[in-house]
C-alpha cells in the first residue's frame, strides 16, 4: 500500500498514517485548523482495506468492524472488500454462501451510517484497458458524484 499526497495538500492539512491491528487495512487521519465540509469537524479518516477470502472462501480476512468503525468523525472507506451482495448489484444472482459471507459487512455499514457510493451493478477495475473501460469509468465517476450530492442534500435536511 502506498499513499501519495500533493505538496499543496500537505501545506494545508496534517496527514497521519494509521496502521491498525488488521493486515490489509491502512488509514489516514487528515486534520485541519479549520472546520471541514461545512461541519464542526476538523478531521476525517480515509480507510483503505483489501479483504481476501480465506481457504474457506466464505470467511474474509478483515472483519466488518475494521472496515466500518464508529469513530465520531467523518470516514471515507475505499478498497476492495471482495464482498458480493444483492444490495450492491440487485440484477445479479449470488450464491447463498456469498450472500451469507457479505451480509455482516452490509449490515455493519448500514448500522454505522455508511452509504455505498458505487452505482448498483457497476464495478471499477484497474488498470483501465480497452475502449470500453474509460467510458465505464466516466459513467461510474459521474454516478458517484450524483449519489454524493443526494446524500449531502439528505444530511442537510
């Protein structure tokens, strides 16, 4: 895992890396002297997680609590959790085992107040290769931006 920040970002914010107890989880605590995002918060956390399946293929290597903690500050979770659930892709059919292994993550995210930003049924793969991939990437980026605006408008109400 590598994290990069532009020098102009580092002149306005303090960035502290956090390595947790879980392998494959990396976090950055970002703080400012001023309030952020039109709130009273002066810090937020970005969590990057990569969860793999164990030999059992139904047990993930990162527990849901490590991905979706309740810290009392804004959190953005990114990464590849390798969970597959009808809530993120309602048109796809999943085995009962996949649904069972993904449900604790979906439930924990909902209980902790996280909203899935990816559009339903759209996935992001890297590297982007071929003519179809840049179009798909743009479509996903636009959909995520729209979803963020919707969530922000609900929060302000």
